[in-house]
């Protein structure tokens, strides 16, 4: 059974939201299982690691976006010539 492909944008957004929710639920369940197995200190270490990875990812994304925006500006303006020269 396949999902219909000709759907409204609202239905596509709801389907995407449901998929995101299910993925988040699975990730949360895996994190809880890991935390139960490694203890409180290990769970805190995982949170710190997740925070650092998130920080690095955001910083890299911002840097990439900044460089792309800067390069999109084109070449520097050429000096204008005055009509009398």
C-alpha cells in the first residue's frame, strides 16, 4: 500500500510533522534506554556531547551560509572612469 502522491500542501505538512514526531519519539526512547544503562554521570556526559555537537553544527552552518552570502556578492566594483579622461 502506497501513500497518495497528489495531496494538498496542508496534508503534506501534517504528514511531515507526523514523521518528525515519530522520529523524535524513537530518539527519545533510545536516549532513555542508554541513560538507564550508563547511569547518571554517563547521561550527563551524553548531554554535554550532544550540546557540543549541536554547537559545532550550528557554527559550521552559519559559517557556510555567511561565506556563501559573501561570495554571491560578485566581483568588487571596478573603478569608474570620468567622461573627460
